[in-house]
């Protein structure tokens, strides 16, 4: 096992050394949006237990789809004019759907004892479709939970990402789950997002990295994801009027993500609602729609699901003009150095005090008292700190138009930026050469409405 692990890691290193990014992020985002529609498949031990979150201690032999036929899934996706398949390769229980060296809790020790995932990618590629993976960093079987993340856990995640991006050909997108989710509470620092992101991009530079739980972040900026994501089943809904970022929205056709006993006899969501209320309006606002179809215990899609997919294919024309996505720049993926620091400001309005600008709540804010002519806000670091990126998020109706950003070193204030805001949208992003200082200050010289900061992030990105 140790020998095979070493070989797997070496293969990952070789792939990293050979592959180079062939497209810009903007080109990759445009390609993703142009896909428009794809199939999501949640299929694991929970399928055989009537559970979405499967018992993490159940035997891997529970997973035993005796009539497994991934080609049926791919042909069904094709019938709906879908252009990719997205497989949930590891859900929160920790059961791995591929031949992994990182744990015995995998499909090779299941009832079928074969690499199911290879069958999946081969079947969808045979139909000319792209491949995406959905992967949860939460791992209840391995005991990987908040406040109990070890170095071994982090290495396990890294090795699993290496395997996924080394052994199964080109992957269009790797969709992470459970980071910063209210039900997992695993932070981007506890399991270092930037490390995992950089690893994934070193192996497959053209693979988009997505985070499924960025709902708390404003829709106008990319935080910890190259594609803005919306899980509709969790109440995350994209604006069908003014979204402009490259986006993904996912939704189950059936009642839940994993198969349940009543599904063959319970109506699916209608083709009309899926096309007219989801697919068509989302495609108009730079959003690709991912529809989950839960395979049954035989390893097949139910007849009612197959029927709905065919109806979608007949109803949806897939002939709308291409929608151009905005130039987003690279996403923010680093640690926010302002969190937990002392901040101060000019006179704030009532209870909208300075530290509400760094409380990780985009619905709260620091707001200036209206009589202050040139309001300012400042964060003080405990020691001299290096940084090269600042993100300023405001309320939609309170938009700074002109301001100055400075840093302090040896009691001297130095200007990083002074001028018009880079955009009138809610999130303003500044990237610059690395500076060192013990404080950072922003002074607002002109604003549309009252001056406020919902959240301010200070980062030192690896470049």
C-alpha cells in the first residue's frame, strides 16, 4: 500500500510538471457558462440506507448496485441535451467512490469491488460529455470535523485531490463542499483553502475550482471560488435579473439528493418548471444549471426520471445566444488578516461601530455619522504585517466613489491607492505590490449615499 501511494504521488508530481495552463480564467469561466446544463449524481452508501448523510460507520459492503450501468445515466443526460456529468465522489460520510490509497473505506471494498468512478467517466465521455467532481472535505468516517482537524487529515485531502486529478483524465471542475458551511463550520484556515486550491491548479491548471458554500459572500464578488455557486435546495437562489458573475445553480429533480424508496412512485419536478423556471432564466444571467438525478439501488435511473429527462430534451431548444461573462479577475482565496484585529474609525452612526466591518457578517456594517466630511476606518495589526490585496464590500445603496487607501510603517502613512473606485458595484478589489505595515486605513472622499463598510478584507496572496 505504501508503494502504491508513493507511485500515485509521483504520478501527481509528473502531471504537475507536464501540464501548463492553456486558457485564461476568463476563458474557462466562459466555457463553463456555455455548457448551460448538466447532470449531478449523488450515489453512495446512503442510497442503500435511505439516508442523505449516510451512517459513517456502516460497512462499505452496503454499497452493492448489482445492475450498475453508467452508460444508461450518460445516455439519459444526452437525451436532455446535457453537456456534462458531475459525480459526488465523496459525500460527508467519507465513503470514496474511487480506487483510493488513502482509506479502506472505498468502493474497492464494497459489494461490487471495482472502480465505479472509472466506469462513470468512461460512460459520459463516450457520449461526448465533460466530467466534473463534487467532493466534501467533511469526513465523518475519518473523524475530520471542526476542532479535530489533524495534519494527517489535511494530507489525506491533498492525496485524494491528487488521485482525483491524476487518475481520471481532464476534469472540467472540482466542486468542494463543506468549507465554511453552517452545518460543518470547517473554516478556510482550519483546512487551508489556499493550499488545496494551489495543489489542484498545479495538477490540472484548466480545472475550475468551485466552493459550494459561499452563500454568505456577496453575489458581486468571487470569494474562495472561481464560479459563484448557488445550492437551491439550501435556499440559495441566484438573481435572475442582474447576476453578472459566472455561476452555477444546482437542484435535485427528485425530493432529495440521494435515492429514497418512494422515488420510483413519486412524481419528479416537472419538465416545464425545470426548463422555464430554472434552466432558461439562469442561462440568461451567466449561470449553468446542474440537475441532480439520484440513481437507485440497482445502479440505474428510475423510469420516471428518464421520462422527465426526455421531456426536457424535447422542450428545451438550447439555441439562445451566448451570454458574455464579466472579467472577474482571480478569486480571493487567502486568509483575511484583518479578522480579530483592533479597528477604529471616525464617528460612527449609533451602533454601527468600527468592528462590524470585520465581523464576517456581510449583513452588518460600520456606517459613518452623516456630518463627518471625510470619514475614515482603520485596522491595526499586532505586528508589522505584509499584505498585497484589499477587498471592500459595501451595502448596495451606499457606494464609495472616491477614496484613499494607506498603510502605516514607522509612524509614517504611505498611499497605496487614491482615486475613483474601480467599480460602482458592491465589492471593490485592490491588488498591488506587497507592502509591510502595522496599520491600514481607508479615507472616503466622495460617496453615493452614506459611507459604510459591510466587510473589509486584507490579504497577502501567494503570487
